[in-house]
């Protein structure tokens, strides 16, 4: 192999980006959540297929508000302090709020189906379970899914 080609091969290997470590729940959970606006690529991929579906729905419908849009008043995904009292209400209550809409104490509105009327009940439930899972309620989300 000519020296110039060999040099390029070595440079390409050295300059190649290292494989990124897989994001885990422990990497993202905190009282105030991840800094900045949270996009799906910053969140872990759950093993459970229902939660995986919820992650996809979250990306397409819920991220705009629950990613950290302060103007909406929506609790930011990964923010355990904001989610803890909601999780204590139970997933059936949260799913009802997400499915039928809800007006919070601060007059922040959760529009029915996240303002996406094309979402099925199962997709809404999966998205809620994913948000709960990614916001400090892993046990509650998994227990709810196993009941189904």
C-alpha cells in the first residue's frame, strides 16, 4: 500500500467519531430535567415495545410542549419534581387528561390528544406511559403496561 494511502487510512480511523454511549434513565432524570429543550435523541430508548411506541408518539405530538416549552406550562419530560405529583395521581388519571383534555391549576391547557385528533387511545396511553417512564415513574409506567 502506498504511504499516502496508508496515511489517509490511519487519519480516517483516528478522526472517526467514537461510538456514543447509550443514554439511560439515570443520565436524564433530575429535579428540573435536562437543560435546554429536550428532543427525542436526548432520551433513552426503552426496552418495552409500548414505551417505544410512546416515544415515537411523544416525538411527533408531545415534544413541542413537554420538551420544555415554558409558554405552555406543560411539565418538561425528565423533570422529576414536576412529574412526581402527577405520577402520584396514577396513569389512568393522566391518560384521561391527555385523551380528553385538561385545564391545570395555572390555567395551562392540555388539549385533548395533544391537539392531534388522529391519535388512537392506545397511542395516547403509550405516550403518557413513556413520559411517566422518562420522568421518574419507571415503576408506575411498567406496572401500568403489564396490566394491559
